[in-house]
């Protein structure tokens, strides 16, 4: 599918015509990654953050938000819960906290690996390359770092303290890949000022980076963030469930064997249908939250996050029920990226990235 066709789908609003896109994405998903849906236990271990990203509710200096960093023992207990609930991966996510010692997180990774024997995914923002290397040696398998938008100007506006802008983010993704991580990235859909062309560029960049995992969610305004005060620009895309679904479907077509989650943001913007639509339109992963309730409530990147009041066991039971209803199964084991497994057998490819 060429760029013009992708753009046409991004602009399409007729539900009957969109059925063809959903069907194609679902078919490609089934043929390339199958019916198993892998569950990743999400542990939001710290909401401390040194960054001032304009969209995020955890941004540095936000008044009135109590900050926490869970202790190693508490994180390991969450990981144990995830394992007991049948999840073969835990995702350790936090704000970007330069005061978090890299060696401490290495200890956490090693302890979690010993406890669960499953895969460990990190999502802790940009750090010096030696930290990525240390954590890899400690046993981390995967790294999630969204580039958020491929539009350089928009990226720079949204991330006032990212000295190297989008290039810094792309360099981090390359460093992670060179260290042997499975690499995930992704974007928000409906950022103020984002255009259809930007979304087409995002898809091209997913492809160019050869991502193993892609996370896509609608942008949800946080009233305590500076971006919420901005009026929506004319001609910009909206952060609807439909727009985000279209990006999920097109991402499946662009990267047929990537692991693609039906994200929490998708479930938040449309509690009734968001997650099911994601799974029917290309997604093959779900990330149930296993963070203790009192912590989870403080990990407020956007308001009314889905699942904040739901207990981990209930969340997983609910996921199993909806997978049953969809005729899908729960993935067994770590659910490693098929793209990664193939790459291990062939010499690494170097690609030029210039969006
Ligand atoms: N500090 C880590 C984890 C950030 S939270 C990092 O920077 O990688 C994970 C993702 O949540 C972000 O990458 C971003 O895409 C998304 N996010 C942040 N604020 C959001 C908002 N207001 N609406 C929707 N998604 C948001």
C-alpha cells in the first residue's frame, strides 16, 4: 500500500468502507502472528519525572501530585502476581527520572528475572547508552520508547527539554537495537497540530525502523498539562477511537509480524469498545495493569485512565472473557517478537533513518 492509499484510509470516515481496512488488518494479523494474544503485566513503578513533556500529567513541577518510587520488594511482588496470573512478560514503566540510579534498576531487573523467569520490558524514557547496556546485561529483554510524532517541529514543541529533539529519540532507538533489545516505539494520535501527513510519516518511520513492537493510543488532554489549554488546530487530526484504530490497522499492514497492543489509552477513550476494536483491527497484545491500587492512582499520565480501580486478577479475568468471546486465545510463554527471532538467524541490517 503506497502513501496515497494510506492517507486515503486515514481520511476515510465511512464505516462501511472502513470494514475493508479492518478485515485486511485482521487477516494479516491472523496470518502473521496468529490468534494468541500475549498479556504483559504493566508495573508503573515510579511517577517521578524530570521532563516537562507538554502533554503528560506526570511532568516535572506539576503541583499537587504525590510522587513515589516503589521499593525493589514491592516491584518483585507485582511481578510475582503477573506470573501467577499467567503473564510471561512484565513491563517496568516509570517517568523519566535522572535521579533513579541505573544500578538500582539493574538490581530490580535481575530480581524480577529470578522471580518470574519471564521476559522483562523497560519503559523508563531516555537514558545514557551505558544505562541501556547495564540493564541489558542485568537481563532486560525489550525496551519501549515511543517517538510520539515524526514531525520534527511538533516533537520539539512538545518536548522543550529534549536537547537533540527527534534525532535524540531516534538515536536512542538505534542504540537499543544495537544492544540486542527487542525495540518498541509508537505515537499518540490527535496531538494538537498533528496532521494526516504526519500520521502517514509516522507509519513510514515505523517501517523504516523495523520495529518489533508498536504502541498507538489517542492523545487524551490532561487538564493539569499546558497542552490542554491549546485550542484544536484547523485541519488537524482528532484523537478519537476511530483515528487511533485506523493507525493500529495500518501499522499491522506496514509491519505484519510486529507485536501491537490494544492500548490502555484506546480503552480509556472508548471504555465499551476500544480494546475489542483494537484486537479486531490489528492488535495482538494486551497490557493488564498489575500496579497496586494506591500507586496506580498516582500514575496519572492522563485523566480517567482505564482500569485504575480494577484489581489485577479481575482485570485479567476480564481480558480472558473478552478474548474467549472473540475466539482468541491467551498467549503462552514470553511472546517474543517473531521479527526478532528471524533476525537472530540473519546478519543485522543497517538502515538509514531520515524521515
Ligand atoms: N517516561 C516513559 C514512559 C511514558 S508513559 C517514556 O517517556 O517513555 C508512556 C506513553 O504514554 C508515552 O510514551 C506517551 O505516548 C503516552 N502518553 C503520555 N501522555 C499522554 C496523554 N496525555 N494522552 C495519551 N497518551 C499519553
